[in-house]
C-alpha cells in the first residue's frame, strides 16, 4: 500500500502539479494585471480596516488567523525537514518560488470565495471553492467532489499527521507516552469543536500570532547567533536548487527535479495556496473596503507569513545544525528537535515540542471548521452527521498519536494533489471573473475612491450571486 500511494504521488507531483501550479500563477498574474503586486501597500490597510467583526461574519483579521491556523502545522517543521531530506537545500529555494506563485493563486481563489459567499440558516457567512464551483460555474457536481476531497483531507488525513508530530515531539522532549499526548490533544480539540465558528475565530486571533511570532523570533534569533555560517547556508541553497551541488564523501547530490518537486510539495502542504482550503476562511469575512479583492489581499499575507517567515526559519535551523537527514518524513519532528538542541542546548527540544503542540491543536480545530463548512455545502449537516464528523476527527487524532504511520504522508500528497487539481481547474475556468474583479478594483483605485463592489455593474455576475450577499454592504 505505501508503494502504491508513493507511485501515485510521484506521478502527480513529478510534473503535473508543478506545471499546473506554475501555469496558474503566471496566468492569474497577467489576467489580474499584476494588481496584487502593484497594490501591495493595500495589504495592511485591508487587514487594519476590518478588525471588528460584523454580525454573522468574521473580521478579515480573524479570517486570516483562521486560515493561518491550518497553514501553521507539522508541515512547517517536519515537512520542511522532509523537503530537505528528499530534495536537498535547494528545495527551500523552490519553496520560495512556489510561495510567490502561491500568492497570486491565493489572491484569485480567495477573491472568488468572497464574491460567491452566502449566508447559512443561522445567517453566518459561508463559502469556499465548492460554492464558486456551484454558483460561478453552475457545476454543483464539481463542488460535491471537492467537498468530499476536503472532508477526507482535512477531516482525517491532516489531523493524523498533526497528532503524530505532536506525540513524537512530546516523547522526545519529555518522554510523554503517545497515548497521553493523543488523549489530551483530542480532548482540547473536542472542546473547541463544540464552540462554533465565531468562538474558534476568537481563539485563533490570539493564539496563532503568538505561536507564530515565538517560532519566528527564536529561530531567526538563533540563526543570527550563528551569522558566520549563514553565507555558506545561502550559497548551498542556491547551488542545490539548480543541481550544482557536487556529491562528496558521505553526502548526497540532489538533482534539479528533486529540488523542484520537494519544494513545491512541501510549500503546498505548508501554505496551502491552490488547494482551496483558505477560501473557506476568506468567505466568512466581511471585507473592508467592501470588495472581494480586499479579502484576496488579506489572504496573501498568510502565504508570506507561512513560507517566507515560518518555513524559512525552520530551514535555517536545520541547515545551520547540519544534522543528518531524517530516514523519512516521520522523523522530521525529531530532526528539528535535534537541530535546535545542537544550536541552543537541551531546552531546544522542549521549545520545539511546545510549538508543535500549539501548531497541532490550532490546525486540528481549524481543519474541523473547514470540514464542517463543506458538510454544510453537501446539505448533510444534521446533528447526527456533525457528531459523526467530530468522532471521526477525534479517532484520527488518537490513531496518529498511538501509531507510527509513514503511509499517511504519501496519502496526504495524493489528497493535496486531488484537491488542488479540482480547485485550480475551477479558478482557471473562472479567470474571466477574477479579471473583472481586479480591473474593477484597479479602476476605482485610479479614481482615488475607496473600492466598493457593485454587482449591478456586472449583470452576468450578479445573476450568479446568492441573494442579498452584496446588498447589505455598510457604507461608513
């Protein structure tokens, strides 16, 4: 079974996904007239201007923290270690390239999610890829397919990875048995599964920035403490990225294709751009200024934070320590702990374990909200089905902490690819709409007015929108 999923993963990621992601990023850059990069100063303004949630909606800041909660997980530590193992230092360079591409893709998918949002039975804003597949493309079957992929990926597979990483980190740092770590993690996650979207968002707006900042500050601080080694590390990243690193005794030379494939794979696991996950958070926000593009800007911040800050911090620790590669993905967490210990002392293992525990907890809770969101789209959100989903999530958390499951990483790669192929197909088909949104925003910015989306200017788009979704925009 592991060989089968590994084979499928190699087929999907060997060329198809890399080319698809690159092509989509370049396409949307031109279709949007580079609006996301031309108005990069609007990022902070869009986030700052929507810090207070409106009834039935999250603030843009809360939506960003919710999406960051799923992005910041074991992929930022164990995943980076795995990228270095399979693709060498050059994989980090291609993670950066993938993130630049991912920024523009995230802009497109999150702008679409904000455009096609709607209110549920409780008047809470909902949306995501499944919604823009149904409303924008008129293909509910595609939305159903995507929702099933997301339920399997975020409800089951990713939660197993998170609990495995946390259990191993706790065992390495403090010799805590895996079953205790799993039970505590499952219990904490369960408490917040019961609290609903708004309470989860309020938790994330405080916890996520603190844990991300803690990891970034400490990791970059340690890196600067060893600043004399940084030039060599950066040179190795660039040389290995293009297959220029020569094999030496006891080391391994990595090819260009290995570096690119590993970099793109781990970048997607970390920042999730193109997978269609963050649009589920983007749709819940009431953007300010009231334009879909504003939420696209906000969610691009998540890609920058995740890859260029958190993942880069992890990579520098690993490369500075010069620790031997892990024997597999499952050893990535311990590899990170060993690297931190070698650079800082014994306290480093505990610090990494604490960060991994926070990453795992916030990721599992946010993963559940995405899964429940798509259960609502499938119209299967009865009390019975929601409880079945909760029990399935908790079961996978416990399994991940009890057992070592190397297979799950290969399954995750395959599921990520299936989600991304479905989502990227949809947003490419909807690229004319992204073009309209970007030009509408650009037109109003050139006029010197606050961009406000008026569906009446675009009758064809207006017919696709949920009734009232853009009729109650506050004007003050």
